[in-house]
């Protein structure tokens, strides 16, 4: 079998997700031009990746050295600024270059960004991820893709290198739509699980035992399997995903509901609750702090062990 050809790639956004993703691409032999808002972080990543990696000063410089540019950024507004702003990608875009956006972004902004790039001969695919920081580190991400089939075929080897599953949801923007719906469902599940555990704790049940039951019953979820015992019962509240980013994705899903004329009362209520939790916890808080906010409402901590019934 022939070796995978070395490609000239750009990677913008080297945080807890982007840095390990870039590392997997470098390990595959690709040449990377790197950029991050934190220039020191970009230099540190480049040093770890070795001689095939270099640091750029602007998005335009990244584009000038890359046939495919990957972005892992906080939202669609930041992606749009990186792509179209002063010294943006569009000012250095190679003919036929492709922007592979792995951010969690607003589909309508993705469509507008892609339209502007297309006027300069550029292509775009949206491929947000599920799998969290450990999924990025272990190349175990799930990609939700929107874009043309031939564009997906072009970037599929890169996605396969960084993840374990790729789902083509439809045209451009479909990946970002699926991502916000996934996170809406996760957020509502998280809220319901936290409230249920508080009710049980106040009734006198042991939350550790409750999690065991949930994980063998119909209440089982990613949250009960991967978050409650690890982040809440341990009292670490340290998931690296930001509460503000989850609230953002819930808001995007509610906007899609309005645009499509969809009645989604639970989603709307969930948005209000996550906004309140973010206000209480602050903009840099871990998503785990949603549970601390639920605890504060009832004056009850979800700690291991049964206690006296409250009421």
C-alpha cells in the first residue's frame, strides 16, 4: 500500500482540542503552518511537532502556505473574522484551497463565510466534533460533516487520522446544525441528571448508588457514564469544556428551531437555565459547574453517601 502523501496544511486554534489534533496530522507526515491567538502557545506546539511545523503571524500567511486550512475556534464569528477579516485567510488563499472548520459554529455564519471564500475560488467543509479533550488526544473524535461529497472525499484522510467516525449530514452547514442539536440533547440530559440526583440525595439515597443504577437502566447516558462519578462525585468540577460554549450551542439550536418554525419548549427552557448557570459561574467556568449551580438552588451537594431525608 502506498504511503499517504505529505500535504501542506494550516491549523488555526491550538487549544485543548486543536493542539492534539494538529499533532496527529504532523505524526502522519503532513507539513503544518500554525496560528493561535496565543502566539507563545503556537510556538510551543510547533516545537513539539518538530521541523515539519512552522508558526505564522496572520491567517493570510497560513493560507499562503496551505492547500487545506483547519480551524478549531470558539464560534462562527471568530471563524468568519479569521477567514475574511483584515489579514484573513481570503487575502492569502491559494487557488482551490479548502477551509475545514472543526469549530462548533452557527450554520448561517458558515454559509456566509463559504460564499465569500467561493468568490475567491476557495472551498469549505464544516466538520465539528464530539469526543471532548480526551477524544482529541486519542484520535477518537466523531466528525459531523456538512459540504459537497467531493470536498469531503478530499479531507476524509485527515478526518480519519484525527477521529474514529465520520458522518456526512448533508450540504454545507449541516455538520454545524447536527453539532448544536447533539449538544442541546447533552445539555438537557445533563440538567435532568443533576436535578434527579439532587432529588435522590435529599430523599436519602446515595448518589454513587444512583449512578450505578442509571448506568444499568434506561436513565443511562454519556453524562452518567463519563461525567458524574468522574467530575461531580469526585468534587473536581474540572471538565475542560466551557459552560459558556455549551450555552452557546443550546442557543444555536434554539435559533434553528425558530427559523424552522419548530415548537421546542424544553429547548427554550433549557436555554434559560444554562444562561442562569453561566451567569452564576462566570464565563470561564467548566461545564461541570452546571451541577454546582443546581446544587446551590437546593442547598444540597451531590456527594457520595446516603444522608437523612430532607424536607
